[in-house]
C-alpha cells in the first residue's frame, strides 16, 4: 500500500501554523517593535536571562522554532510549486525546504541549550 | 467499425440507470451499455423536486395507493401494472436508501413521508425538495460501482436498427468528435424521457424533446395515449420553472387576484387552514390546471407580461418549515423571481410538465417490436392513464426500469442469431444520411429556431389544456406545413465537433413526429378524460373510449390511430371524487 | 479531437484579488521563518550577555521596517488561520462560530499571558 | 429596448488555432440569464455557437462558464447584473476546450469512480438503515454537489497539477465517509489520502467561493486532512492488525 509521507509534514505544518498564529504576533510586537521603539519599557536583562534559562521556556521556544520552521518549509514549498510554477523541481525544492527546517531546528536546539 | 453489446440502453436518467443495473445484476456476463446525449447526472430526473410515492406508513395500504393511482388516471390505467407498481415501489425506494439516498427522516431515524396531490394517505418519500437530484446522483454514483456497464456519454442516438421485425441496435453520433457509430445490440431499452419541449411553456429541460418516442415510432413501434399531456398548475411565469406540489402538500394555498382560494368553486372541497388529503390544493393536477383556465375566463387571474397568473401563498408556513422542507423552492424563487416566499406571494401559472403517453409497452417494458423495450417517461405502460399523480413518476422509473432490464436480459439469453448484413448496411445508410444533413441546406431558407417556435405555439393553441375538433384540425394542418418547411431548414454549422445545431435539428425532427402524434390521437378521442379536455365533447365516454389510443406511423408519415381496451382487475370505472 | 489547452500565466495570482491574497497568505510563512531567526538571535544575545547590542541593532530602520512587515504578515496569517480552523475541526454539536470564537479567545489569553511573563518584574 | 454586448469566446478546432472573441448585441431584459442571451444568439444571430445547457434551473450542472472572469452557472447569472456590459463569456478555465464554450470534463469523470462514491455497507435485512436528521446533517451539504465543475475551474492547484483529484471528487468521497450508514472510509483512504488527493490542496478556498450549491469542498478537504493525519498517526503507533 503506497501511503504518502504527507500526513507527518502536514501535522508539523499545522502545529507550526497554530503556534505561529497564537504566539508570534505578541512576541514580534514586543521584541520587534515595542521595545526597540521604546513604546514599552523593556524588561531587565536579568529577568530575561532567568526567563530563557527556565526549562519550560526552552521547551516552548524550541517547539515554536521547530514547528514554525516546518510550517515555513511546507508552505513555502507549495508556494514555489504553485506561485512560480516550479513543480518540475519538486524533489529539489522539498529537499531544500525540509532540509532547512531540520537544520534550523537543530540550530535552535543548540542555541537554546547553550544559554 | 461497429460496436457490440448485448443490451443497449438509450438514456442515462433514472429509468436508464436503473435498467442498466438490472441487466448487470440479472446476468453479469452480459455486456450492457448506456448511450446518453448528456452525462447521466445531467438527465432531467435531476430536476424532480417533490418526492416519490411508495407505501411504508403503518396506516397505509397497497390497495389505497393503487386506487388513488387508478382514479387519478381517470380509469385509463392498466390495473395489473398498477398492482405490480404499488407492490414493487417500496422495495425500489428502500433499495435506493440502501445505496445511500438521503431520504428525509423522522426524528427517530425512520423514513419520513409527506402528502401529495391526489393521494389519500401520506406516502411520498422525499429528500427535502431535491428528490430527483438525490435519486439520480445516488443511482449514478452507485452505478459507477459496476465497472462493466459501458457508457457512451454525450452520444446522440439517431436511429433504431430494425430487420425482420426485430431490433438490432442503434446508430449514434459522438457529439465531441462527430464520429458516427453503429452500435449493434440484441436488445435496446429506450429510456429517453419525455417531450415537454414540444410546447412553448414547460418545466422540462432543453433535452426533453421526445427523441425516444420518435425513434420507436419511426422504427414501427406504436405510441400510446399521446393526447394526455399533463399541465402542472404551478410554474413560474417566464422561465416555466416548477414550484413543486410539495409546497401545497406542506400547506400552501392557491389564490386568485382577489386573494380568494378559488379551488373551492370547482368541486374540490372546502377550504381549511390545514391541508386535507385529496382536497382543494391537494387535488389532482389536471383538475387544478383546468380550474385556473376557468378563473382566467372569469377575469379573476392577474395579467403579467408572461401571461395570466394566480398566486401561491406559502407565507403562513413560516421560514422554518420552508427552509427545512422546501429550501430549493426558496432558492428558485429568489434567484429566478426575485421574491422571498416567506414574505411574498409566488406568481404561478399552469405549465406543461409530463407526458402520460409514450411508447406502448407491456408490464415488462416490452414493446410490440421484438427486442425493443422502453421505460420511464418515454414509455406508456400505463399506470398514469389520463393523468399522472405527482410523485408516481419517480417510483415508476425504478419499477419499470428494473422490469425492462430484467426482461431484456432474459430475452437476450434466449437469442440464437446475430444481425444479418442488412443491419450493417442500414447503419452505413444512416451514417451517409447524417453526413448529408451536416453538409446540407447551405441554401436553406428557414431557421430551425423559427420552425420550433411555431410548432410550440401551434401546440399551445391547438392542443393545450382545453382543445376542440377545430383547434386540433388547424394544428394538424399547421404541423404538416411545418414538416415541409423543416425540409428546407438551413444549417449554419458544418463542423463535426460538438455541433449543437445538428442536434437541435435532429431534435426538432423528433418533436415534429411527437407533436403530430399528439394531435392525431387528440383528434380521434371525442371525449374528455383527465388531462384531455375537449370543449366540444365535455363528458367522459367509457362506452367508446375506455381504451388506449395506439398510433402507428404510416409510410407517408401520418399516424393511424387505433384503440386497445384497458385492463381492469379490481376497480371498475367510477366517478372521480375529490374533496368530498 | 483537437481540444485547446488553456494557458496559465506564470503570475496567475495577479489575475484575481482573491488569488493574490492567497499567495500573500502563503508568503507569510517566510516571515514566520524570519521570526524564528530573529528569536534565536535574541536568545543567544541574552545568553552571551550582548542583549544591549541586540537592542541597538533591532532599533535600526531596516530591521524595524522588516518587523513591521513581518507583523502585518503574521496578523494575516493568524486571521486566515483562525478562519480556516472551524472548517477543518468539526466538533460534534458545536456550531462553527463557537470554534472560531474559541480560537480568538485562546489567542487573546495566550498573548496576554506571554506579555505578562515577559514584562513581569 | 436596451441591449447589452456579449463578448463570447469562439474556438472551432480545425479552423482556429486559438480562441477568438466574437461580439453580439442581445436584448437586455430583466429576467434574462446569461444563458438566455446565448440562446438568443444561437436562435437568432448565429447558429454556429456551441455551449451546453439543459435544466435552466441550476440543478443539472451543464452550463458552467467563465463570465467576467468568474466561474458561474450561466443559467443562474443574470445579464442585468453585468449591465451596462460588455459581458465576457469564456469557457470554464482549467479544462481543455472542445469547441466554443464546451470544455472536456472527462478527467473528472475518470477520477470520480476512484473515490468510490457509493455506500459501502451491508444493508439491514429488513427496512431502512436508521439515520437521524442530525446524522444526516453531518454529510448533507457534501451531497449537494451537481458536478458543475466550477470549483475545478476556480482552483489554481488543479490548474497547475492536473493529477490533483480536485475539490468535488474529494467532497463526494467525504460525503460517503461522513454518512453514518457507510463503512468504506478505509477503502477510500488510499485515493483520498494520496499525494494527489487531499494533500495536494493548499486551501486556496476559491472552490468554496465558486460553488453554487454551498458544498464547501475546501472545508471537506481540510476536514479530511485532519482525519487522514490522525489515521496515519494511528497506523504509525499501532500495528496493522490492531486496526479495523
Ligand atoms: C421539474 C420537474 C419536477 C418533477 N418532479 C417530480 C416529482 O417530484 N416526483 C415524480 O415522481 N416525478 C417528478 N417529475 C417527473 C419525473 O422527474 C420524470 O418523469 C422522470 O425523471 C423522467 O425520467 P426518465 O429516466 O424517464 O428520463 P430523463 O431523466 O429525462 O432521462 C432521459 C435520458 O435520455 C437521454 N436521451 C434522450 N434522448 C436521447 C437521444 N436521442 N440519444 C441519446 N440519449 C438520449 C438523455 O440524455 C437522458 O439521459 C418531475 C418532472 C419535472 C420536469
Ligand atoms: S462542489 Fe460545488 S462547484 Fe464543485 S462541482 Fe460540486 S456543485 Fe459544482
Ligand atoms: S481551491 Fe483548490 S487548493 Fe484546495 S481549497 Fe479549493 S481545492
Ligand atoms: S442549465 Fe442546468 S445548471 Fe444551468
């Protein structure tokens, strides 16, 4: 029986989509706009250090990074297929996209473990 | 190169699909093919709205269904066929349920039934108000599970091949390519539907042009009871789109221009707020359409650019009943009439709806021509007699489609010999004729559409709800003239790819045959019965006319009308009583 | 039969507004990826003790512009994602609008929670 | 009487190497659908125009066309809504054009049986399957498909990936999967959950926008993805034999 590996990547894609929708806007707003622009007084460095060293934070952030990257990989893969009519390079595109997600996930694990 | 099948079915509507499955089930070794001028799921069965009658309710009985059918048909009914029909109908509808048809349900999960015109009990199964749609798609989709049923989709049958008093197949054109093919078969089942398009104002789809009736007629099989054309009392003006009888079964009222429920003046009972079976708005269609004509004569209808109308009032049913039981009616009214039946009156007028007559068959769908079978609206068994009851047609397609399929499968098994070479020659001749038609009439002087329009208005004027000797004579003369003008019709389109003009021409030729046979039969029947109302002979005449008209085509194209006595088993002719 | 095969232009999504919105929605994924990169830079800056440098860098005009665009795309992502949810997740006996509202509620609660944790001092 | 210009795509194989546009003036009447305009052309102006139609009440699914760029049923779209015009009438997109406004849908007809759109179940010995109105609501809208192909015409994935099973076929598979009487979900899974099945859909959602019968194929497909993903996880976690 030929079954496609698609369910796995799709679940990762969906998980990432949900995580990104729920968490990224607020994080991006705070760290990307509000703090740099001084709209909100940024928290102290000690607080942040304590926060990212907390195992739950590490776990959540790792989940967000890895799933987010798979979300990206999956969607971007289809955007290239359809948006630019590149389906003929399907194998290459899939390898590059998911490859990037795997590498990125490993990298985020290293970063998170090293803080 | 010819194609070969044991059984060829002309038409992929309800009757055709059911017949095909019946053949396949009777003998899986047989090769069965459906040839249809549209994809099966586009067939006109898809438009049926209201429901399909079959006895399942506790308080109902087969005898009552049979009696309603016989009296509804004004006794011009084969009673043995009706008995078989009422008995097999529940089985057929259940079979569809088992195949997935989404019949509307009671809260406890059992099949629900609704009232219908002319029926004494609630026995009409329904799938909201898209019964035909669900029925056809269920039949079509479950037929896909029989991979051995071959389909010729979008092939137009132009001729039945007959040799030595036996049918040997058909000739058909593949529309997409213009390819003309002789399809040899041991038996042919014609399931090509009705012929409403012979009239100008009809609920019928564009494809309902009576092709099968004409094919059989041309091949030498007689047509039966062609004078009985049903007008449905409630069609939308301009489009002719049907507003189903289920609206009245759910409690809708018919109002004249004074807001008066005028049916009470026509011996159809007394008005009550709740619908009463076999009474008022739930009377039979012939009587309701006739009542409209009388109201019109009295000046109590409303004039519109699309003819006189009365109103159908559903407002008191409320949005929830309309949305759950009649959603399609609401959709159609808002789309095509720009009104909301929850708040507004629906303008309606009688509209040509159904052909009681058709190819003469026996109780097994067999015609007098050996190897030729027919079922569905194209056929006349007859269970419908002089007036069909609403919701009897869908179960009829199934019951007699199945019977014809089974009978054809048996017939084919008993055959020894194949066709003689003359049959192939006939096929070649037909191909030559069609090629000639394609190229012909570059210099033609008549437009097909004009002839068609004139034929339609001729039929409306001469053979409408009320007719008389005079109007029919005139119609006959006019049709003869149109037939001659048809020979001079022009064809603009000489392409062999999807040539819809050639199709329109072939259909017009069929419709002219059908129109002529309707008029011929109506002229001879000097009585009034059911849907055939002669103002010059207003009474029913059982002495002379408790008999089916049979019209045979003569070599000169005219029809010879004879009569066949009606089979009476248990219900001697009586008075048709409604509302009392 | 020589059927004519209709041509699909490379930039077919410019043909119709709804297709364009679709492609933009899909492109939001690029900004999700960008955010992951940005987040990891932030985290490693916090770990290295170079958080101040990171803050200075994130105040650069182009970084800000990029983040504004990214935020816009993420909002598009979130809104379209929630709109889709009730169609994929059909919960028995729960009408679709409830599923939709539940997602928005979750969004608000989580956002508030994250802000609280981050800003807690 | 006022008129409106209809710009109709013509394509006659053998004569034209590619489609051309022909303009016709037709009466602009309040009641007229685009289809009535075409019928006027066919009957009175130009008998060579080819298109499909039958029921003219939005139920047979024959008359899909692209009108002013959108896939619609031409019998259920009205000329006045396009006034003052001109109205562009083209064949449905994403299908080969056989002639004028007639497209080749044999691809769908070949795909449809693959999803096994029939009830897979053993009927009860006697009487009907019981099914409550609520159970019927589970699949009802997916059973409303008239096979009009507007969704295929609207779907860019189908345009680019003709192998894609497509919105209507998947919705019809789901119609049976979600029917309380049916036990065939497992039989349909190989096709529906293949790479050309539900997974190929990227949820453009235009199929549901175009659908004239409220089928919501986009929703059906998303739902199926979730079901299929869960089933795949179960396969992964549980040995074969443990499953039904
Ligand atoms: C609007 C409407 C509502 C109705 N509602 C009800 C109802 O509620 N209850 C009820 O019982 N009845 C109802 N009826 C009547 C009933 O629907 C029809 O009588 C019935 O569906 C006819 O089915 P059929 O199979 O005989 O033919 P159709 O479904 O009309 O099929 C005819 C088939 O023959 C094919 N065909 C025709 N000519 C050719 C040719 N030359 N070559 C090849 N193929 C050909 C067509 O392609 C088609 O597949 C209604 C009818 C209408 C018009
Ligand atoms: S899903 Fe809708 S648009 Fe698609 S074929 Fe069915 S009815 Fe037409
Ligand atoms: S438009 Fe196409 S991509 Fe999916 S949601 Fe509909 S099938
Ligand atoms: S003609 Fe039947 S759907 Fe338009």
